[in-house]
C-alpha cells in the first residue's frame, strides 16, 4: 500500500489545507496536530457518490484522493481522509500504521462486522497517538512514560 508522494503533490496538499507550500514541517507533535486540524477544517466528509446509481468504484490512489479532497473540494469517505493523512505523514517521516476497524454505536460486539473504517497509530518518541481523522478528527495520546 506504500505510495510515494511527489513534492508537487505534497505542496498541493499543503495549499489544499490552507498552509503555505513552503512551510517547513518536522516529525513532531506540533506537526501532527497542525496537519490533523487543518485537514479537518479544509476537507469534509461526503458519501453521496457511494450511493448514486451510476457510482464507480472509489480510487484509493493518493493522487486521486488529493484531487477530490484538496483540489476539487468534493469531500470524501472516512477512509479517504485517513489515507490522505496517512500518506502525508509517511512522506514527512512519521512512524505511522493504518489500522482497519469498524464503527459500532450500540449492540453486542460482532467480530464478523465488515472493516469499513480505519484509524492511524503514530509512534513518536515515547508516545503513541491514535488518530481517527475520518470520524471527528479525534487524537488520543497514550504516553509510555511512568
């Protein structure tokens, strides 16, 4: 699933979330929160395409997601938001994994429920961050320090 991002596409992403294309970003807590918050502000959830009769399969290629969310401003499904940020964090150098899951609001746990959602596990020094940008942009910080 690893895709490399060109510098041009990276700059398009930055502009699409309201940041200057020449901003210097590092592997840091500040960058993690900045990108998550900006992406939440400048992109939005949109699932209409998935329900249209003539809908086509949704491409999960970075450049296609980038076009839909940051250039055309059409919005996307939760996992499109997750993938967009995942590839950007990888590009910057973050230690990030994408975890598949599902959203269950009520009722007994059903392990056979389809994994239609995802979140990110980011390890940064002695801390772990769980990020779900596709579902309200929550960041849960877990410290391994005593």
